[in-house]
């Protein structure tokens, strides 16, 4: 199988830079899979799991939104944050889901602004993605 370059970059670090066979990640509008020879694209990342199949084995990360760009057989995942699934603890992930669910169902003195509601729902979605990724590990 032919390889292509994949990079995961966050504002604070370069998480990954290696040749890979296949990458799947959560785009804003659904799951996306990429192989060598994919047409160029620019996509908004959704919060969710990213699986990378490399010659050295499979690597899994939870990405916290950002952008994905494929160009000239190089995939760059410019993420707001990235966590190695192996470093996420099940009890912590479960706690975050519980906290995020409580925020969604909390009663407020005033109605939330749309931006506040979107932030809370994004936190809930990311917490659930982290928990699902840990359970699959």
C-alpha cells in the first residue's frame, strides 16, 4: 500500500509527522477517510477520534476541532487540541461526560446566547467522543 505524509499540529506542539497508509477523522459534517492520492480539500474538524494507520501500527487521538487540509499527498490536521487516546483515563472521561451533561441540562436565570449554547454542546460532544475512544481502546 502506498504511503502519504500526515501531520497533526496544535497551537503548542507538533504531535505527529510521519508516513501513513490511512487516516480517518471526524470532520464538522461527518467522518472522513483519507488515502494517498486523495483530491485536495480543506475541511473543518469536528471534535472526535482520529485513527492513523502507519507502518509502525495504529495510532489514535481525540482532536478538539480545527482544520484538515489535504494537498500534494500531505494531510495536515491543524487541531485546537489533540490527546493520545492511550493517555486518557476511563474514570476521568466518564466524569467529564457527567459534567458536560449537567451543563446541558442546567437551568439558567436567563436564556443562553447561541454562542454559549454551542460551546456547551461542543464540550458535551467532545467529552462523549473521548469516552467512546477510551472504551474502544
